[in-house]
C-alpha cells in the first residue's frame, strides 16, 4: 500500500510539473532567440499565433484534466500490481484494462519501461561474436587443399551405426541486376532457366530445384500460359520445387533499413500467396556480403524455422568448423529468453559455387560440375576437368566424391550433409539440366546400391535437408545439440586482408535516394489507405478508379529491387546503376502524385468536391528531382497579394511534432498565416546561387509548424508589405568577391577578431576560421566540450589488389584534407535558424542550429554536399573528435533496428574496423554519449578513442577482382545529411557495460533519428483561379493522439485482393516497439507522449476511422496464429516488430 501511495504522489507531482511547465512556456513565448545583431522592440506577431495555439492547447488539456488524473490513478494501480513484466508472448496476450495514458503528458518514461535496457545483456549465449573475435588469431596459415581451413581426417567405420545422409540441392543464383540490368538478365538467361525447369523436373520425380528471387518469378509468370502455370503448381505441391526465402530479392544485409527489408519480404510473400499459394519456410542467403541478425529476426517473425548463410569471414568459418558450431540457433543480442531463436546453417567454404560446396578440396569438387566437361565454355581452374559418368568409371568417381562428402560432414554435429549444386544463372541451357542431373543420378544409383559405403544420397531442397537435420538431432538425447549464438557477421573478408568494407559507402548518392524513397513510400501507403477508406465512405469514384494502387505496387517493387545485394550496395555496372536510379525516380514521381491526391481528399471539408476538380494533381510537392542523378531542388512558389497560396504540411511521425518548414517563394515580402488567419513568425533567407551570388528571384521562408501526429495542417502564404517576417543576416569570412546583396544585410568580416559562434537555448557552438566545429557548450550545465570536425582522405594501396566497389584497401591512415585556399565561410543568423557554411574544393559543409524548443534544437544538423569527381583513387571522410574516453569501443546500428557494440581491434587491418551504419553510430564514456545520426547508409569507424569517422564518398579507378570488371567512377554531386547529438549520461556501471553485448539509443536519439529520416512534407495547393473555391479543414490529425514514445508505426500497407488485380479492404498495420536507454538527463524534450509498457488501446488509435477488426499476423502476412482473434488492445514487448491485419471504416 505504501508503494501505491508513493506512486500516486509521484503521478500527481508529474501532472503538476506538466501544468506548471506549460504555464512557463506560455509565459516565455515559444521561441528562444539568440542575441543577433538586430533587436526588434515590438512583440512579434508570430508569437501571438503560437500563444493562441498554446492557449487552445491548454484549454483542451484542462478539459481532459479528470481523464488524466484517472488515467494516472489507473496506471499507478497497474504499476503497483506487478513489479516485473509479464512473460513475453505473441502480441495478443495483452492484459486488458490497462491505462492508455493521455498523450498530453510531457515525456515520461515509465520506470518499468526502463527495466528492459538495464536487464538486457545479462544473458550468456554459447557463442558471442564479440568474444569470437578475441579468440581468433587471424594468422591465415596455408591449410592445404582447403587453403583457409585445415586437413580433415576420418575413420572408415564412422558411419557403421548411422549412415551418411547427403542432400544434393540444385539451385541457380539470379542477381536482379549486376553486370546486366534486371530486364536484360531476364531476357538473356532467367526466362530459359524457368522454361527448362518445367520440362526437366517433369522427366523424373526424384529431381529437385530451388528458387529464391520472386522479382524474376513474377516477371516470367506474367508471360506464360495456363498449362505452364499449372505445371509449376504441381511441382511445388509434389515437393520437387521449393521457394526459399521468397522475398522480392535476396537483399543486402548491411546497408538496407529494416523498413525496406520487411517491405520486399511482404511483396514477395503476397505475390506467392496470390499466385502459387505457397509459404516459404527456409531462408537462403548465399551472396550478401556479410550477415545481419536483423534479417534472422525478420525471418523468425515471418514464421521461418531455419535459414542458411554463406559469406562470413574466412577465419570465423575456420574457427566454427574446428568447434563444429557451423549450425546454431541464432538469438538476438537483446533477447532475455529464446523467442527469437532460429536455426541457422553456415556454409563452411569459400564460395557457394560447385567447386566449394561438395567438400574441402575445390580441385576435386570442380570435377563434379558437369557443365565444365571438356568442350564446353567453362573449364576447371585447378587443371583437372570433369569426366562424364559411365559404368566404367562410376565406382572410382563415386568413391572420390563420397570422400569429399564425408570430410564435409566432419565439420558438423550430425551425419546429414548439405551439398548445394549451382552457381550464378546456372541451368539456363537445356543441356546443363541433362549433364548435371543424369551424371549425378548415375552416381546416386551406384552409391545407394552399395551397402558397404554406408551412404544414402538424393536430390533435395533446402527444407528437405533441414527436416532431416531436425530428425537426426531429435535422436540425440540430452540438451540441444546446437549452440546458441548472438552477434553479427560483419565485416566480411573472403581472403587475405580483403575486407568488404568499401561497399558500405559505394555510390552514396543512391543510398541517400533510397532513404528518401522509403520515407515517401511510407507516407504514400498511410495517406492512400486512409483516403481510400474516405473515398469508399463517400463513394468518390474518381479516387476509387484511379491507377494509384497499381503505381503504389510498382513503387514497392522498385524499392524492393533496389535492396538487392548488388543494387543498394553500389556494386553494379554503371548502366545498371542508371537503371535502378531511373526506376527509383519514376516511383518517387508517382508516389508524389498518390500523396498529393490522397492528402487533398483527406483535407477537403466536402469530399464530394474531389469529383469535380480537374484530374491533374491537386497538391504538388515543394521539392523536385529532375533526373535520376541530380539532387532534388525546391520549387519556387509564386505569391500574390490578392489570393493566398495554400501550403498543406504533413507530419509523417506518429507523435505531435514541432518542426521547421522551409519553402521557396518569389518575394521577400511574405506573410505566413495559419488557416484561421493568425500570423506565424517566419525567417526569410537568401537563396544563394553559389558562394558569392544571391538570387534576385527566389527567397527561402522558414517557420515553425506545430502539427498533430500523422497530421495534415494548412498554412497560407501571402505577399504583403506589412510582413512580420525577419530577414536573415549574413557574415562572410575569407570571401574576396563582390556580393550583390539585394535586400539582405551582408557584412564582410575582414579583420574580425572574435570567434565564429552560433547558439540557441540548448547549445552554443564555436568554429575555426575554416568554419569547422571546434567547441560545444551544453547550456544544461554550462560545460564546454571540445568536439572538432575535420575532413580526411584515404588513398588506396600500391599492392596488386586495390580498393574497388567492394573492397577497402587503404594505403595507411587517413590524411588531413588540406585546402589550397582558405575556404570562404558564410554565417547565417536568423530568428528560426542560424548556420555556418564552408566552401571547400570537394565539400560544401553546413552546420545548422534551430532556435526552437523541443527536439530539433537539441542537436546540430550537418549537411555535406560532396563532389569528388576530379580526384582519382581517394575516399573522403568526415571525422568527429572529442575528449570522450571511449577507448577502443564504439557502437553502430544494424539496419536502423538495433545497436551492435564494436571494438577497434589493432590486430586487424584498418579496413576491418569499418562497419556499416544505417541510421546511427556513437561513442560514450561514463558521463557522455556522442552520437552521429545519419539519413543514409555509409561506412563508419572509430580509429582512436573519442573519434567517430564516416565515409562520405569514394572514387576508385580500378576493379577489385570480384567480378564487377570496373572501378567506381560515376560519382555524382552527393548530399549527405547528419545530426550530431551530445547527451549527458548518469548512473552508468562501466564494468557491466564493457561486458554487455547490447546497447540502446536514448529516446531523444530515437526521436531525432526519426525527424531526420521522416521530415515534414510541405505540399503546395495548385492555383486554379477558374475552379470553385475549395474549403479545406484547417488541420486533420489521422491519429487521435500521439502513440507512446517508444512505438513506431512502421507502415499501414493496403493488402492486395486475393482474386482481382486491385486492393482488398484490409491493411497491414506494422508496429515496432523500440528499446531505449533511460540513463540520460533529458532537458524538456518537448514531446507530448509517454511510454505505456507497450500497450495501446486499438479503438483510440485512428481519428475519424473506426477499427472494425484487428487480427495479429506473422510479419509478412503468411501466417495467422491459431489463437488469433479480434483485439481491442495491443501489447508489444521491447524491440518487437509485429504485423496486424486491420480493417477500418
């Protein structure tokens, strides 16, 4: 009872603090202004509008006073009832009646929500990859015939009690683009593989085959006749053909974000469900360059029970082979139980081709690749060709092959052996089917007819192998036969010091474009589904009959295609890259139309008016990318003094949000108004054509927008001489040119002595004369921190093998970037933001500080426009140095989903210490954490204590001998976008942390990353003077209130119709509950959300849409749990990603 009383007092105190802080906010106004050179005496008009908004906000808050108090009381009762979390279960084991805390409480992490991060790391798997790297000497001795391994021996009687069971698994690895485009490969090779498969598998029911990439299967399916389709279905039903993984592609696992990994998996599985009625159950990932536990988690959540991986560091393979741990249960680092365990098989040898899959000796295995028979186009590089099998040689050849299978089996814990039989684009020729199958059939018949050989051999699929493996393991008594493993398999090396850390950065232009596409696709999915529901309700046939669902499907598929392990990686031929880029750009344009039309329908007061409007897009994006290799540019809005231009701004975030919106207009005399006509404070900045000239026809207007969760809000822009907008001021350093300043105050700082500095209410920043950051003061405690930004070059080695698209082979440590001239520096000071821009020869470096309360003001935004088209064999890096005592430890994210601790290892070459970063990397000590948050995937490292360095672009003039046949020299002017966040930590146990294999971002870091990757989307209402005036709602929140702070709405994806071509009435609602660390002091986060132990009340989620049903599903919609029922409350465990089938009306 005493505990309950304490909770009640605590809860009431929170409420009082919230109300008092709101009062203070009202009192101080919304913005905190730096002391700029110009001080206006008048009370700014913009503040009145914000004040009005806050008063409205407060009135709503007070009206909900009773509900909040009762909610706090309910949550207190819940808190005191159970101190420990309940068991982790499927989403649906929700405890009913939990409080749904009002969204208006200021950010308050429930103490129970902090337990997860503090308890994580207490589990001890049998194999932890961080420890494995400590154990391995990385000495690379010659292993004999198995160069990277060791000599394998066996006794002749080892199989007397239990015969060897061998599954020879024919497959063909088809890259959806690499040396040729997707369409060219399909035309020249893949279609023939499918056609031959249908004919050749029908000849003998013992023949088997496997397929993985649905992008190709779907293309072929659309052009074949019904008898062929029926033949494929019968092969699948008979178990002769297996679909493995079944994603749109076999994705890279280092650079994609988990949003896109899930999306391409759903696209493939939905296609299979509709066209073939099959559900893949085994994962097959033989070619991605390193492997991520995120992929293992996603497969497990999709209902898979086993998976296979291949490209792992050769020294790790050797270590695992010695320990017989090549087969293991892969468990997530953060999993406190075993719910994420998935059986994983690691292939032991160098490659997935036939010479490296039958056993340890490639010279022998190559002789059993019957496509390489003398007279063909391919030979065996080891000098001994295959022999066709005949009654005369079958005995000796079978003995030779069986010896390899036996040796391979000695690396595993059962007597079941997997022998893949295939390679890139194999079985495309009719003759190969006969050569491989007929020769192997003779070998099988002989081996199976000789009892003394103690072997049972057959063709199989991947699941045939895993089923036999499970049966064999079940016979062994005692505890589980296979070890538990946690960790990841980066960075991959296939031989010597050849680490594949170059592709983490290669073609960064498209890695950034990919992230923009993901955010745009998510926005289009959510807005389209909700607009569709409104169109159905109001019978808006014009929307219902639009081709939007078809173009949305095409966009999903183009994004899916780009996740392929030669696409997003930047490891394709130049013209193939152009093909991917063109597809992405086409889809970006079509998504913009879907977003514009959907948003317009949602924001219209009278939905029927949609019908009568001309069918050109109603709302246009404010940004446009003119070609697949150019940066997006802002459209200039033409203002008028008579008619306002309407701006509809969308918040793609599931929480209420204050963020700065910047658009381009044709007049500096601009007034920003809310829909009701209240002025909004704005900053007018110059649009610079280059470092010295100001545009006289375009101006940037920036203002702070407060938008509800997943909300649309209307603003008006008007040309007006009585504008309350504030002009930005400019200060130029090292600039000797003439500047046409026009209306702006531009001052050249020739002999200025004072430091270059900018500040807001959270941070003060100091820069050197080149405009590079030197020092930061956190105003929370007024302490100074030395944080320096610098640029570096890495060259490439002089040895035979040099850096290329895949490999990073540097010529030593990074060398400081030296500019021949001192860069010109431009300082912008304004009411809404201030920034420093430095013009180096190869980088335009910009650091911006927003003068706002809340999340956006607490970190600095860094944007680098990189252009290294004039250099040869260099890679450019941004390094952030600090006094943080991180020693040799740093942290990188995996796929934007989880954090993986790293160690800088001096026993490994420099390039081995570079890791992939999708969204963030950080270093820390007991007192501070310094995070680099990113809006694109790049390579990252920490070469010394206190440092983070990020690779921004690489230009390499030669091939690195991995099959691509070219260097990387199609560089573009590339935009890299980051945020640097410094946070104070408290209550940290350093020894515990050193031992832990897991770490989490703070809530602030999660939010900042989401802001960076999902910016506000401003749309311009097209001026149609002739059309009737459309009345729009002033704002339309799609959610009733902010979701809990730690729950992210990953997607709301309209599900396809099972019969017709279009959509069904269901959507996939995908939610992710993020794990976060509470050991941070968070000064006024400015968030209107709380955490709720992962609980959400379903009826209270959507605004103006009733939830008809919500049923849990597997991640990719393949399976519905047997106990699935309609839910009224969602309960997610920390880190859980779950999919629900939702029906709205």
